[in-house]
C-alpha cells in the first residue's frame, strides 16, 4: 500500500486511483461518512445534513443552509399546542367553539374543557346565566355565545411584532366587528389588548394599550358611541406562546361583549 503526501491533502492512491477530499469537502454522496445511514449528502461539494427540495429532515423540521432545523410552531396534533388547536401543522389560537376538538370550548384563544352546567331551560341555570345550546352561559357574555343562523361573531384582531397601527388587513377585521356591533343595536364591547411575552412588562402593557386604542379609534370613526367601546390593556399577562409560531397568536386585541 502506497501513501502520497501533498502539501494540503492526504491522498490514498492504491487501487482507487484518486484523492478523497478532506471532510466536509466531497465530490459525491459517498464521500460523506453519514451517507450510508441517510444522514449526510454531498451538496455543492460540501457534506450536509439535507438537500434543498428534498424531504431529508422528517416531520417538524425543514432544511436550512444544509441543516435540519425545527419548524417554529409546528404541530402534528392538537395536544402539541398550548392553545389546544393544531391547524395545517401549525399551532393556532381558536376564535370560535367550533374550532376546538369535541368536548372543549374556545376561551381566550385556548381550547378548554367545557365546565358549564348542562341545562334544558333557563330555569336550570343561575340568575346570572341563560341556557345556551344545552349549557348555562353568562347572560350577555360572548365567551360561549351561540353562532346560529343570522348571528354574527366578533373576530380576533391580530398584529405583527411590535406593531399597533392598523394595516388594510387589520382594518377589514375591525370593520366587520363594528358592523356586528351595529347589528346588535350598538351593544357595548371591551377591547382587550394583548402582546407576546418579549419585552419588559411595562413596555408590553403600553403596547397592548396602543393596540386597543387604535381599534377603538377605528370603531368610533365608523359610528359607534365612544362610551360603548372600552379599551383594556393586558400586556403579556395571559400570553401562551413559546416561539415565533405561537407568539403571533399572543399579539392581538380580543373584542368581547360587555
């Protein structure tokens, strides 16, 4: 067996008839130690964990600069998400009960066990409750409100990172909410401003107030009485996100009936 030393490369010239590049350099997949196990590939003369446009990383990961990295907010089932709702392999906040798995209801963006008392008529409930869809629900509350034919629902207003101004997409949601309030004879609403957990508590509280105030200004401009629209900043106090995929669910204003 003969060995040939070159200034910058160690070559084996026996029966193979050529030099093998120094790792992680490569001329083909077989030059990568992990290729046989399907864990390395030769991409642009470099050994990498994955190849662009190939499913080398498996569920929940994507190929980024030759490395398999976790997809932010990825989920395979509802149980993977803090909100209890997985849609198209991404954790999402619920807005209606029908978005949640069976036996749960939507509350503050989360799918939670329905703990309301079963009922058949209003007399089965407390004085402050009505029987709605077989469950005792707070009078006037929209937490478990029925969404029957002809009714309207108040939608969640979502914001980008560190943003509070209304862009065209946000404005369209606010306009639909204002129209829903008008259909309910101008019934009073609360605007609950929220943020994701990044930033100081003081900054986040101020940011959540700016978001709620921006929504109020638009609704008042559309003709709603100013004293019927009450902004309430909550900052990060009820944030549930742990990464970018779920933080975006925290950046919102919830419009609730008073």
